[in-house]
């Protein structure tokens, strides 16, 4: 078991320092999320499992001082690229698909920094109790076997270990459709930041309605591919905020913090329509969640 980290949090980074880290490592949202974890739960001196990511050694070990950093990412966790016409493939720096999670016979085989191909719900029992911290950003919404993933992550932590996750965009958010990059026949590029899908449109429209709506803005083949990606592709789990909360509470973890993040304004009439369309759901303004969970000592 590693020694506990210092109780003195590291100095907060300035915006200029954060931007410099983004530029140096070619990253974006990952950097502030990682620095949040550094401030709140600590990274230095810890054995860290990154669930659903592949952050570079220079950042997590040289800059932040992790003792070990093991990333686990499923190569096909996004929609099958052949199903989304004109879309870009997903690249995960440092991922060697020959290094399979399931081939790890024990923690002694792990390198100081290593990215393994595999699903989080398949973390082997050979890694039970090895990690001090599990870090994840923008990945939980892709875990399809969610209770199993939580159980395996819990087992991978040492007693007293912590899980820190920034989750989003989630299905109940205004852009929770998580549309992957796609280019239509006229050359127009779309993704979940920019598309004809109106805010909360994926929740307010059923697939046939969405298809008819998309036909007003793009060609039929692209509209069909978009409907598949939004409603049917296995790349996202389509969990609402309330679903995450329920799964966390049903898991063996102790819940230390669940905070809605990246909130956006929502008109009262839209809120009422969404609540009527999805009984029992009320959290539509938040784009994501910050979850801090702990394995009991």
C-alpha cells in the first residue's frame, strides 16, 4: 500500500499554465478535469487507473507526479465507424491493441505508464486492491454494462481508495445525443457541438420524428446514419442523471460527492415538456456530473 499523499493540496494552476498544458500535450477538457482531481483528491505518489482514457505519461507522471498510470480503453467503444458515413475514426494515443487487459496476470506485470485495450467491466481479479485512485473524464457515458463496471472499479481500488469521475455529456443534457463527427453528401460537417439537432431534441423527438426533422437539413443517407448514431448505436449508454445517481447508490461505493456540472439555462416550458415525456426525470439543465466515490477502509 502506498503512503498517503500530503494533506497540503498543490498550488492551483493559472489559466495561462492550464492553456500551456493543453498546447503541450494536445489536449482540451481533459486538462482542467485532471487538475480538479489533483486539487480535490490528489494524484502525486498514487497508483492511478484511468477508466476509459489514455492520458500521456509526460502530463500525469512528470507534471503531476503519479507513481503509476494505467489507462484502460475499449478500441470500439464509440459507434462502429463504418456505420457512420463520412465520420472520423477515434484515435487513442498510446493504445497498443496487442496489449490486452485480459492478458494481465498480475499487477507485477504492469509498467509505470501503460495503456491497455479492454473494457472496464472486465478488469481482472488479478488487479484487485492495486490502485489508490481511479480517474475518468468523459467516459462513463460510454460504459454499457454500468453496474458491472462500478463493481470492477471498486474491486480494483485498495481499501480507502477513491474514484474521481467527470461524466458528460450525458443523455439527459441538451446535447446528450453525443452525435459523432459526420460529413454529409454536400460536405457539411456536423457533430454534437454543431448540428441541426435542437437542444434536447433527442429527448423531445422519437426516431421517426428526428429523421423527418433531419431531412430538412441534410440528405437521406446522412439523416439515417444520424438517427442510428443518436438512438441505436452502442457507443453511449443513454443514462439520465437520475440513473447515474441510482447506480452509484446501489454500488458498493461510499458516495462522497455527486455534483451537477456544466449547467445551462432551460426555459420553464421546455422543462415541463421534458418532464412529461420522461416521467420521474427532472435534471435536464446539467450537461454532466462530478462523482467522488470511495471504497471503505
